[in-house]
């Protein structure tokens, strides 16, 4: 038996003329008829869902009205309207699941309206993917017409005429990835997006960017991944952007890579087989421009201060309506992001997530709401009988009173206000009193007789206290030796041995068994390793070596002989002072070894024969040795000998010239 025909869904103008009771009766009738159609067998349902049948006309008109309705349309709100919307979705799902689908349900208007009403439905996404596999040619033919029409409109002088179709296309691309792949195929439509981007307003620019992004995203999520199409499209975008950049135009690609996760999606979604597309996408990062970044909606973080917000019933703050004004601001924030949601449904979300807008937004985007919220009417508005939440505050015990503060001035005359007012003053008591006035006032000056008596009691001949013999009063012996003397003794011994015979610090076995090493070990009490280590450290630290030389090589009062420092004439056969003999005579410059002929006065005459000189006989061994010594000393001492001789002459009282 065929079900009764279902009446078409009326437009908004007719719905507003109906009384509420009449409209509720219409909703009940449509819900009942939808349930009857859903209970039909497959053969009867196929006959009912004919091309020009009342069921197809009803579904087409219903989704057309719901997708274009305003948020404050009360005729599409409520539990009955939500139940009807659910039944219509089930009817559409069953029709699209059949092998024979009426052409009106494969058309551009119906698909875009359906995707706009159910933008996050997983069931709709799956059924559209199935339809693309079964009826791909029919869908491509229908959508190709709209693609050509939008391409021509975008490339015209007034691309704003295609704004409505661009909005509807966004809903379709969001639900159906296969549609995005279709619109991305070919260079005409992507080029038209770039061409229109530099001509339209900022609002339409963001929609064009969204279409480009969803098209690429559809290619990534399509059932048949086409890496070649994606690579060609990315390369075409790059070439077109470079051309527009040279011409000084606004870049669609720059806005795309700056304000969308375009590059991140390609990098994270493509497998290794899409390396070419990955490389091209990575090269597009140079088009990112921070100046194009759109301001994000800043969400102010809530700081838990241990304070709860007052409800309407607590402070009589409900004069703004059925909901608190602060909560209404939260509702408006969520409705800015999701305009299709009703205020009543948003209030339920806020009740569920404790007025946390971030959690509500996250669960809506992830489609992870609880079951009872998924089944609720998303377009429900606030009812007049909305009851505020019950207060969750529990009365606490009265805290004990604060202890009284007490101090030593309690109950004095000032505390009891019994003090004489003449004794009170603010600031300094005598503000005009200066230091000169105090010094000139002799009333408080000390008595002269007292000063003289104090001076008489003072004995200026007393010596300072002598604490030399305080140690004897202790009753014991005071150890006045300084710690660390043993180290100085060892250093003295080691340094003397190091200066005399450095070989005693050798590290070979013979040196360790020598008597000198044994004597050094017994004197210092140190091991072979410690003695050798001391020598190594001295060799590495010149400053320490100089410090030890200054410390242990100074005169200690142990000199027994005092050699004469006065000048003595040299013997006749010497060229040196006081030691060698020669004919140098008194003074004179002759007679020194190696000086040859002398020019001094006295017995030396003009020649000095003392010692061997470089001017002697060539066959004399001493002369040859002196010459070799002279040549060997030239490089090291230069003319220092002559300088030293002059210094000696000047010290003896001679004068230059």
C-alpha cells in the first residue's frame, strides 16, 4: 500500500502567517509521514522516491529553507523541528544509498544545501563518498557546469557576483573531498581564484583562500590520491605567484600559506611517495608574509582566584532576561564561531563544560559531544522558563574573632585620652632651636670645677699597659711556633739539593738507589715519587723557583770572611786586577788579556804582554785559543766586555776623554 503523499515544505513568508498551533500540527504530520516512509520496504521506497514524486520535492524544499533560514526563525526551532530534521536526513541517506538516485538530489543546489545543514556529519561524508564511487560521472557533469560558471564570473570585471556560489562551494568542499579534487583539476579555476583575489574585498578574499585550501585538502583526503595533480597544482600556484609578484599584485598564495595550515597539512599527510609534492610545498614557504596574518581571536585565560561567579538568583541580577548578561556574552562568543547553533543549545554546552568557552569550541570542532547533546536540537533557542543553575555554595562555619592586639602602652594616660593637651605636639617640639642656640646656652654646659677635678685625677705619666708577660700568668707554656714550618724546612732542604746537584732528582733506578737520594729521603721524610714530583713542579713553575731563590738564597749572617773590595794594582805579568801578573803598570788600558798593545802609563809601556791575546804570534796556542774564544763570544756578548771595562775605569775615578 502506497503511503499518503507528503506536502512540500512552505517558505518562510508562509510559515510566519501560520498560528503556532497550526505549525505544530504541520510538524507532527511531517514527522509521522517521514516515519511511514522509513518503514517501507526497499521496493516500495524506490517507487515512492521517484524523480517528480512528492518526497523528493519535500526534501528539496526542506533543505533549501533550512539552509537559508535566519538564526531567529522560531519555526525551525524546538524538539519537533529537530526530530523532523533528523528524519529528513535519514530519508536522504536512504535515497542516496539506492542504486537509482533521482537527478534533483544530485544537483548543485541540493548538495550544497545538504552540506550546509549537516557540516560535521560523518554519515553524510561517508554517503557522499559512496555516491561519488557509484554516480561519479553524473556528479562531475553537474558540478562541472557550476565550475565553468564560477570561473567565468571570477575572471570578469565584477567577480563579487560569484560570492554566493563561493560560499556554497565552501560547504560542499568541507564535506566532500572528491568535489575538491574535481575543482582542482585543470588550470582554469585555480587561475581564476588568483585573478579575482587582487580585485575583490577582504571578506571575499578570505573565502577565495578557503576554497583554495579546501580544494588542496580534498586532494589529500580523496579516496584515490592523485600525487601528479597535486604537484602540478602546487607548481602552477608558485609560477602564478611569481608572475603576480613581479607585477605588484596581491598574492593568493601568500595569503594561503600565511593564514592556513596549508604547508603543515601537506607535510604531515603525504607519504614518502609524494616527495615531489612535498619539496614543491616546502619551497612555497618563501611566500609567507607576516603582514598578511589575520588577527586571531584572543581567548583570555581564566585565572582561578578561588572566587565563583554570582548567579542571578543570588544577587537579584536577572533583570536582563532569562540569562545573566555575562553568560550571554559567552553565548555570543560561541555563536560568532558557529552561527548555526541556537542560544538554548549553547547554554546546554556551557552547563556541560562549566562555562569554559575553549572546551566547548574544542568539542564542537572535534565532534566529541556527549550522546545527549548530539541528539539535542542544535538550533534551540532560550525559553522564557529557563531556570538558573542551583547555587553550589555550602554555608561555612563562622570564623573565630581576631585576637585583640595588646602592648605595653595599653591603659596609659595617652591611651585613655587623659594626657594634657599642652604636652602634645606634632613634629619637633622646638622647631626654631638651632645648633648655635644650643651651644650659646650655658644652662646645660658642664661646670668648670668638674672639668678641672677630672683633669687632676688623670695622670699623664702613666705608661701604657705592657702585656709582654701575660703568657706567664696562664700557668702553662704557649706554643708560639707557626704551623707549616715543616713544609718550609723540606722546601729549604729540597731547594738546596736542587741548586747543588739537580741530578739527585732523576727518575731512573740508579738515582733512586744512590746515597744522595737516600740522604735526601731520610732528611725530608718524603718518598721518591714526592721528591721527583717536587722537582717536576719546580721546573714547570718559574715563579715558584724565583720565590724560593729569594727566600733561601739571601744573606743569613753566616759569612765568615769579608773579602776586600778596594782596587789593587795588577802584577807585571797579569792583565786582571789582583790576580794575574804582567807589565801593565799602574792603570792604563794595556795589560788586559786579549787587548794586545796597551797605552797605559807606568811600567807597562805601550805593550801588555800579560796573558794570551788575539794579537800575539799566530803559531802560539794561547793566541789561537784566545781567538777562538773571541769568535765564540761575539754572538752572545757582543761589545759587553768593552762596556764592562769602561765601567770599571769610571768606578776607579777615571773620566772619559
